[in-house]
C-alpha cells in the first residue's frame, strides 16, 4: 500500500464521521485561530535564549585566557603613554 493509498483511506474514514453541530464547529474553529498567549510564549522562549547566552558568556569570561586578554586591554587603556 502506498502513501497515497493510506492518505486516501484516512480521508475516506474522516468523511464517514458525523457532522459536528454549528456551535461545536465554531468553538473548534476559534481554538485553532485564537493566538492569545502566543506573545507570552515568544517572550518565554526569548528569555530562555538570553539566559542560555548569558550562561555561555559567564563560562567564556571565567577562562584564564579571556581573563588575561581583558586585563591586558584594561591596563593598556588606563596607562598614559
């Protein structure tokens, strides 16, 4: 059986389902089109990414090599030539 045959069979099974009442159909449609809370989820994902990036920066800044580079940079900036 091919994928097309399976898809056609699933469609025929769906067409055998009873028709939903109008009120139920409208409620179901509103569930699929309602985007309330989407912005909150986007903010949560962005915050998680920012926290992960901050953690990565902390790990990088704690390394001796980076610490030496930054210390040298500050010393050169503060010394008067």
